[in-house]
């Protein structure tokens, strides 16, 4: 059986898409972020897994300076200060402010971006100039990154992209749920399939054309986390918010798996909702590599090929199963 067939094939979305969950909201005075996950290496972050983030991530890196590397910033305090300044400047035109990414998940290192989300009732070039001036006035402005837009545009964004954008956002000011609505299994499955398709293509491309295939592999293993989040949501209705949380879920599922189903057994309506131990082990290994690339960096071409094979089997199985 192909990897990932276990939790998807027997649970294709029905024609009537009933919402599974709405986006949770957080108080304006955000609590401290969760305990930091295992720190990642201070290299380029993975943007390809979430196209909505790709442009602003790449643009922000052109502006980053040697000031990076300062002590770890309290991103929640930073975001609250930014929200206050934006509210003072824009008043009721500012509809929502949120924090995304590794800093919101408690997985940041010193060089991680501060991914701020700001939504307005409308947006033009003069608004963007005012927004830029405020961000540039903030401490650690070189770390600033994020999504800025108008609420009506975001509400019409492709659902497969909006799904993870919304679930990855911790509200600082306002409520995102009325803007984006509830999400369905179909939204999550589409996000997973597109994410896995990108990983599959990039792994092939890196093996043939990239001079630094290891850097691309690092990014792909890191980005696999977002696809796993979407798959878990589609299977259970629960969205794992951090790599540490997903690792605990995979470990618990592996330890408590009582389906007795082998990889060769055809799925049925009672057992297919749970992955097999072999599939859980593959998920756990890919997640572990993404969390600590340096511990798994290939030393030989054979090891590099083994990691590529792991990604191709995993991502290809998801694409063909959904």
C-alpha cells in the first residue's frame, strides 16, 4: 500500500462540505509563547510549503542586515507594540493583527523572522508606505516579515492556502474567524496534496539541477511539517500547532495503535482512519529530520539518495492517495 493511503483514501470529502472547525482566537494581551521546540539551524526558512508566505519571505530577506543574531526577541511583546502603533495610526481601519510562524509556535531561533499579519478595511500604496514607516521604527525591524492586505481580498483567497495561513496565526488584535470562516476536510486535503506535490517536484529538481542539494533537502524536510498538519486535521479535525505537538501525537498513535492492520491489508471503513505503524514511523522520521537537520545531514551521496527516496515515497504516496 502506498504511503498515506491509510488515512485518506477511505475518507474522501463528500459533496456536502460540513465545516470541521473554526479558527480559534486569542486574547489581545497574548500569553507567553509555548516552550521552544528544538532549535533549528540558522539558515533559510522554508517558504514553498505555504505559497501565501513565499513572496513576503523572499522580499524581506533582501532587506535583512548584519543586525540579525541579536538575543531572542519576545515576538509576542513586539507584535503587541506593533499593533498598538498601527491602531494609533490607522484607527478603525485596522481590522486584525496577528503573529505567525516559528516565533508564534515557540520554535524560533535568533535569526527567525517575526511574521506579522495586518489586515485593513482597504489598502493602497499610501497605506503601505505608512505601514512600512511604523515597522521600520520598531526595534529589530530587520527581522520583520509578514502578510499585509485587505479583508475582502483575504476572504477570497484560495482556501487551500488560507487554511494553514489561518490556523498558523495567533490573534493579537481582532478576530480572524469572521473574515476567513470555517474550514473543511476538503480544504485541508487540498492543502496537503499541493504541499506534497511541491515537495515531490522540488526533491526531483534538487537531485538533478541544484548545486546545493543538501540545502534544498533541508528545506523540504522542514516544510513537510505543514503537509503533516493538514493531513492530521483532515483525519481528526485537530490541528497540531507545533512540531513538538505533532511529534507527541505520532509517538502516542504508534504506541497505542491497536488496528492490527499490516501495510498490505486493504483498508476498510473502521481501520483506514488510522495509519499503520510503518507509516507513522515514516512520518516521525521525516519530522525528526526537519526538526534537527544537522543531526541527519547526509555525509555521503548514498545517504543523500536515501533521504531523497524517503521524501519521494512519502510525498508521492500523499499525492496519489488524495
